[in-house]
C-alpha cells in the first residue's frame, strides 16, 4: 500500500544545507530487501523507516544506499521532525527502539531545536593502519578507534580538516565503517569531516553518530558545558553536543524539503 515518505535536511535551519535524510512511515514492519531498495532509490546517506509501536514510541531502522546502519543521528532527528511537523504524534518526548537500544528525541522550547539522547562511544588511542593515513593524505596528531568500526584522526588545525581530499577508492576496502578527521575549530569549538565509503557514503554531510565519538574525545580538553560542533562538508552543518556520563545529547534543527508517497 502507499507509504508516506519525506526528505528532510537535518542539523540545519535552512533548506539545502545540513544532511538530507529520507523518512518513510510504515504501517507495519517491511522486508529488509524492500527497505534496502527504497534507500538505494532515495540515494541519500540514510533513509529511516518508522513503525508506530504506541503513542510516543516507534521502531526505527536506518539504511544507507548499500547497507543497514546500526546508528544514525541525522535520520533520527529527521524522523522526530517529521512526526511532529506532520502531526503524527503529540508527545514532547519520542522513544525509538533501534539496533543501538532505546534512543529518545525531545522537543526544546528554544529556537525549535530537537535534542537527541544517544549512547556515548569511546575511541581508544592507538596507531591506525598506515594505508588509512596515506589514503586520507593528512598528518595525524593523534589517532584512535572504537570497538564498533569508527576510526578517528586528529589533525593540527581546522584548515587541514577542510582541505582533506582522501582517496575514497583506496579508503573503502581498508575501513570497516567510517573515518572521522577532526581538529579544534576556528569559529566553533571543534570541527570534523566524516568519510564512510565502506558504508556506501563517500562523505557524510553531518553525522550525529560521529559526534557520539567526538563528544568523548574532546569533552575534557574543550572544557565547555556545551560543545559547538561544526561538520565542514560541502553542505555544512552545526550541532550542539553535551556529554552526560555514558550518554550524549545532540541538539539541532531540521527542515522538510520534499513530501511524497511511495507507490510500490
């Protein structure tokens, strides 16, 4: 039967910026192959698939054009935005049951922001494969990795983050999930870019889940109550980040740019 589907620019207050996500509202769980085909058709970094489980609660899964993704911040933000702006749910706090456990989204009164409650993700200092560094073409200050496939490379300046031009063909086969390149910011507290060719995403415009890693990496060194984080992709995006024990709160805005109906 027809399925409502939306395209939403997340972690931005202006259209055609931030990170675009697909959001499909399902009446019941769908076959994995069908969701993967829809995500490939949308050809966005991720498409979210929501199934209502009760007032304020939803099953949520995310697919890139090529694989299912275990955690996605911008498509979760987009999902909450759609549920609220389309009048699908009146709850001020939404709960999502996902591969990464229960995630929550809360409406903030100020500036139309949405706050996501996500698990913190710790990257442990250590050397990375020299081929990864060569493919990135940067000079690392520190490197680290998480136990679920994130690689992190800290460089000396925001300028080096912005000028990074990785060999994505080389990077894909030698990475498990994604690579974050980060540095202290110039007009933000921290700046980053995220490359995920192994997941079918050459460069992700704005990545909520990457900031679950960046929060734990930078929190003590920056020393602010709220981190102002910039992701310096071509589209660009901003979010506010708070580390709270083993959780990370991500705050941002979203804009719907397209609404339609899947007929197949």
